[in-house]
């Protein structure tokens, strides 16, 4: 594999090349039609449809009455103590970070009025957790990163959907993690039918208010189609990383960090921006060397060949301009003084500072959420957070003096919009 090296490309050239990652393919319309059919079928047939789809694609012996994981299975799930301790430590860090995101209701006074805002949790959340390859590599971290913010927000009803393994079991690591979090409602269902069941409800599955969590193109399409029926966290695409590096960086580290994203998905993007040609050459060589014994080398090679690049830029400021324009999911500042560049950051899902802060630190352990906007949506979107599971309600209380003092003005504004009943509603109070 030879990664492309782009020497001082224009921003428009770079954008045009990367636009292919987010462009709908010719078969996208057909895929959306399939997902719409799944949604309609689950809405019409409920549990029977969920069981039928599950039996067809994941677990041949699935039945409506066995979709939910028995609580006894969750209680008895066993994993090595060292692994459980690692998960618990990560969970503690994630919870501590998200506790700082908690917003409080507030009230203020104006002459004759009390104004305020209630911050309230949604009633029920549905979390989608991919099962990984053959159900043997469940995304434990995704459960932590979705469930903990929901719990901090105050959500009291949480349902988890995850695809079962071919024998109908759910990986014990996922069950043990759910037990640590106090979650007992887990359903053996995946793909678009899981999203349909969570959003629309079935005979045995109560509909949720918000759906969060990553998934494949079928899951993502289903989430997009049910948005508006329920809230969703975001429409996330393939993983991406953009690294800005200077001569102080180590090629070995840079290559390892690029591969940490490339191994996710053949559509993953890994970009290195640097003004240092020697570092660029060394990193390209390191990528080749490290790929040799990477278990997911074939997948990573394709991602790097299609969507990876080392981009030579005249200086760090220009590199930062390019990164802001692309608004990537992950940004690493592998430079001698990363904090000096923080004021230049405008659009990024998450930023990792310095040579000893690789992106996986945030993926698993440090505390910030790893469910992040992709495909340039960091221009307007942000990480999954406690706010994903909250909503605000305004409060207004005015006394008779307030209405008498301001009523004529309010009625005038109503009539400017042609809304006579609005005006009369006000006047009925202050003209009495």
C-alpha cells in the first residue's frame, strides 16, 4: 500500500476528494426503501416482525417471547475480574466528566413577572449497541458512552438493543457492563428493526423518547427516518481523524494513531497535516511497517488507500485552517506547543493535545464522549452529552399589574400579525 501524499493542495481540491465519503451511493435509494419497509412491517406486526427479522439475519431460533434477555442472564454474566475492574474504572471517569455537564433549572424575576426554565430528562431512552464481529467484539465503550449520560440526565427508563450471536446469546461482557450500570432491559435485536421497535414500540417493547448509539448504514438510515417521531443523538458516518504535526512529533506515534481510525471501517479517513517533509516520509514508512502485523490490516489498508492522506502544508496555521474547514470527528495536535493552537480550533468533534494523548484515550477512558459528529457536521453539531437526554420547558407567571402595564403593547404586536384572538385574550385581562 502506498498512502497518497498531497503537496500543498487547495482546500477545494481536498474537499472535493473527501466529499465522496459522504455522498449517497447509487444504491442508497434502494437501501432507504428497504429500511422503510422494515419500519412499516414492525409498526404493523410488532414483536412477530422483530422476531422474524432476527431469525433471518442473526439468530435462527429467535421467537417473539425470547427477544428480551432474561434478567437472570444479566445477573449471572461472568467476566474476568481484571476486565471488570477496567470497565468500572472507565465508567467512573466517564460519569465524572458527564456530571459536569448537568444543567439546573433556573428562575429570574422581572417587575410583575417570574420567568424560568425547567431542565427535564426525557422519560425513556433507547440505546443501540453494535455486537461487533460475530457478536464477539461488543462495543462495551458505546454502552458506557450512551448509558452514563442518560443516567446523569435523570432518565429512569433505559432499554438497550444489541444483535444476538448465532446461538442467541449476548456477549457476557456487554451483559456484565449493563449490570454494572444497573440496566436490566436488554433486547436481542439489531439493525433497522431494532430502531423501529424502539421508536414505534411493539406489544412487549415500550416506545422510547430518544435513541442514541452508533450502528451500520441500516441503523443510521433507520435513525434518520424515525427522527421526529423520536429524538436521536446524531447521524454519524465512518470514523475520521485529522492530525496536525510538526517536527517534534514521532512518526511511530502518528502512524499508530492513523491506523487506530483506519481499522474501524473501509470508509474511515485518516489524514496527517504537516509542514515537515521528513516527518511525512517517515510516517508513510511507519504505516507500511505497522500494517504488517495488524490483525485488521486488510480493512485498514483499504481505508488508507481510499481515504487516507499525508498533506504537506506551508505552516501549522494553514494546517489548522484546513482542519477547521473539514470539521473532522477527531483532531490531534501533535505539536511542541498544542495549547497555543487551541484558540485556532473552530470545528472539531474532539481535540487531543500533545504527543502523549492518542485518540483512544478519549475513545475509552478519559471521560469525554466518543459519540461524535462526522462528515463535516462538527460545523454545527457536538458530541453526545447529558443534554442529548434532556429538554427544556419555559415557565412564565405574570401578575395583573404586568398585564395592565404591557397589555396594549402585546395586543398591538398580535394585531400586526393579524391575530385578533391573541389581542383579545390580552385585552380581556387588562380591560376588565
